[in-house]
């Protein structure tokens, strides 16, 4: 039996959850909320994978897998003109009273 998947710490929900191409959409890509958080921390906040793993409370290898998957999904959206939806996943929101991370979205 596989080990249960750990919930990932998210420091805020995305401000936008749907992106549509200007012309007709060629399908839908679902980006999980934790994949969005990995992109936000690594690409937008410029954290390393190690720092990202500390903020999210998971292993660096898990961050690397999520980051690779998220980048592939974003590439599909850009190249194939698909709609991007950000929802779902296995995560929990940190609260503003206990979160000590300077990269928190709250």
C-alpha cells in the first residue's frame, strides 16, 4: 500500500483561477493549487526548490516533481491555446496568525 500523500501548505489562494485564450480554446488544463504555489514561490518570489520545500512543509523532491508538472501544463496552455483552470489538490491554508514566512500571500 502506498504512503499517503502529505497535504501541502499554501499561503493564500490564487487571485485569478481561470485564464482563457483570446480566440477559441483547444481544451482545458487543470493546474492544482499546490502546483500554482510552487510556481509562485520559485518563479515569482525567486525561491530555490529547497526554500520552497521549507515554506510548503514538504520534501524538495516533491517540489521538483510538482514544479516540472506545473511547467509542462503552462507550456501546453501557451503552445496549444488551452484554457487554464487553477483548482483542486491536496493542500491546507496557513493562517495569518501562525504563518511566519516572509513569502506568505496573506
